[in-house]
C-alpha cells in the first residue's frame, strides 16, 4: 500500500502548475516587494523633481561643457566641477583596483579553502558587522592609517591615494559578503565534476567556480562603488578641498584634490540665491556619473553571465 495517494499528489501538482490553487503568503510577499520597489522609485523621482529644474537651468544658461570642464571659482557663474569629477572617478578606479581583488580573494579563501570552525565563523560575523559601520568611522580609521599614521610616507598625507584606500576599506566588507554569496551559489555538482576528472582545488576554483560566480561578484563591486562615490564624511578627514586650489589633474594621486560629494556639501551651505542652481547641477552630474559607472559594471556582469 502506498504511503501517499498518488492521485491526490498528481492533482495537487497539476493545480499548482495551472495556477488554480492560490498562494496567499506568496502573493502578500510579492506585494511587499513591489511596495518596496515603489518606495525606492518614488524617492528617486522626488529627488529628480527637486533638483532637476534649477540644475537644468544652469546647464541651459552656461552649457553642460562649461559647467563640467571648469574648475573651482568664487563666482557662482564661473564655478565648475571638473576637479570634483577627476577626484571622484580616480577614487572609483582606486576602489575597484584595491577592493575588488582583495574582496574576491578573501571570499574565495573563506568559501573554498578555509574549514568551517569557530575562527572562520567569527571572521564572517565580523565582516558582516563591518558592512554596517558608519562611513565617518572609516574616515577616522583612514586618517589614523594613511594621513597621520604608519602609511603617511606612502600616501603623502591628505591625498587622493589616502582617500581611495580609505574608501576601499569602507566597501571591502560589501565586496567580501556578496562575493562569498556568489561563490556559495555555484552548484556543488560543478566542483564534484571537476574533482572527478582529476582537477586540483585551484583548477576547479579558477575554471569553474570563479567564472560562474563573476556576475554576483561584479554586483557586489557595483554596490560598493555606489556607496563609496556618495560618501562625503571620509572626505573631510582626508583633506578634500572646498575652495580654489591648484591641481586636480588626471593621474595626480598625491596632490590637492576634491570630489563631487564634497563640492555639493560645500555649495549647499552657501547663499541659496547665488549657489542653489550650481548645487542642483552638481547633484545631477553626480547622479549621471554614478549611473555611468554602474552601467559599466552591469554590462560587464551581463557579459560574464552570457559567457557562463
């Protein structure tokens, strides 16, 4: 005698496939997800509505190239954000070069090589806690290490190099967590198949695990870059400039610098009658820049997903 009524089981499966049986819990959960998406999009639309009119007016009067390619100035009609763009893009490149390989290497070790013991569990717990630490704490850490600490001789003090390394530490926990989750999501059958044909652990990791996890790893890097580029708190400790200075050229890692979040926070404190339009225009430039960097990451992620 069968333990399960096969006819009943068949009818239940068929009803679920054809959608005749309602899933109340699933519908509620889906509704909550849609509601969260609507809230996020509403916040973005509200931001665009609040900054777009004044920012677009500045672009129409001065021209996009004039505003984007001009350096600092005490006159709002002459002030530009070129030095801020240089600093922000350079920091993004430093974060990608430093945080991505270190985060991936840490995730590979924790997921593929380290044993599941009390030490690795503590390390994972610490990494997850570090992902929620406020950015100002990382700013203090970066100041203690790179500006007025043991690595001052290498970084040069208050420089772009110090800022990039500090922001790399800030996003490193995010990259480690998302990379570890991406590696964990790779089916175990792939590893078993590799070991079955005589491949070593490194060969399995390099040829099977990493290519299949690369999309998730890039997603983590995108999230980390988005957070790093929008943080202003660490910039105060790194000595980012808020007034006219010489420098801010491509490739200058040890000179004076600024970044778009610093420019926005400074212009927002100036008289609104003169600087309000410039502040909104700088916000739009920041949004476009972050969107462009994220787009590059998404394209790379989709490329690896298709290749997989």
